[in-house]
């Protein structure tokens, strides 16, 4: 009798679409930016992607053997490995990419109970772990013909940037963040399938633009704002990581509040922080605040909190 009341971990979504179906859609949506990253940076980018994905899948497989419960068929480990790879510079040592994959799955995901119980995005947590552990290698975007500062770093230093190159993707950066067009193609695919909506990405991007307009020192400068949008991991984070079902708020108001928080924090990190980026840290901080956001935005039950039927 007691087993009837056993409820699995969140997210609780009434849908005919399976977890593996959602993950497969995300993988397909990430193919344009992954393919462009490999085309842009060369075969070395493919190696980083393969090592990262292999490390996440193998770690979850071995943990499943230990726990006698196999979960790799839901494809979430593949998504984690792919997202991690897209957030890495192409010149990173392959063993670091593998270490990040192990950390993402073992420490952030499986030790907290597996998919649905991790309190932060595993791929971004692994990226932050690598940034803290190996800052020099994680911020070195020099590879073959690509040298010098990233567009955001140049912009922060007062230099000029080519916005067209930033939108197309002909710039330095991590494997999956350079082409704004490729990212948006994948994002549109997920929106059309109903996998994600614009609550979080929209509120994230709009609040970020408002913050940068007010505090960026350039006012409402379309060129500067376009460069801020196209540069770095803002688009990749807004559409593919901030929208993660497990680590985002489940309430509609909470999702808007979550997006606004991310936009403000990203603006603070970029404008006032020592670095030119900030998306990863903003989303991780937002993940930690999700329980509080859900608490303050939880709908009041009808008839509770002083509310009653209208007479």
C-alpha cells in the first residue's frame, strides 16, 4: 500500500514524450553549433567532443554497474558531455576534458541521486570546476590561426570587434559559442517542438540588455549591445543550459524571475567583474537559488492564504 505513494524525483511533467526523446531532441538541436565548431576549429574540436561525451557516458555506465541500475539509455549523459565540450576551448588537453566529464556525472549528478536530483547543471558545474582548477588552460583560446583575445575580452578592453564575424562565428572562443546563427537554429528547433519556451531565454536576454544599457557605459548603442549578445556563451547558456528541466524553476513566475536574475548577474560579471564572461557562474548561482525562487512564486492553494470562493 505504501508503495502507491512513492513519488519519483522532479521534474514531474505530464507528457507522452520520454526523457530519452527530449534528450535526443536536444542532441539534434546542438548539432548545428557542434558541426560549425568542428568546421571552424578543425579535427581537434571533434576529438574534444568525442572525449568529453565518452567520459560522461562511461562514467555513468560504470556507476550504473556499481549500483546495478543502468541509466545511460536516457541519453542525458550524452547531452552533458556534448554541452561540456561546447563550453571548452579547442586547445584544452584531452585529459582535462575527460576529467570534466567525470566530475559532471560522478560528483554533480550521480552522487546526488542521478537525473532529476542534481541541484545544478552538470556541464556548467564541470566547466566552473575546470576554470577554477586550470584557469590558464581554460582561458587560452589560441589555436592554429586563432590568436589574441576573444571578442568580449577585446570589447571590454575598449577595442573594436567585427560584429558580423561574431554572429557568423569567425572568432575565437569555446567550441560551441562562436556562431550565434548556429545556436539560434538549434534553439528554434527546440521551440518548435515545444521542448523549451521563451520564458527563461527571453527574460534572460531582455534583462541583460537593459542592465548593459544602463551600466555598460555605452548607453543604447546597437553595435555594442549586438556584440554583447553575439559574444561569449550568452546564447548557448540562455537556450540550452538555463532551460534545463531539472535545474530551472517549475513555476511560470519563477522562470521569469530566474531569467531576470541570470540577466542581471551576467551583466554584473561582464561589466564589473575581472573577466569578460559570466554566463556559467550566473547560471550556477541561479541554480542554487531555484528552491527559494520556487518558494516565493509558488501558487497559493485556492481557499488558502485568505483567499476564498467569490460570493
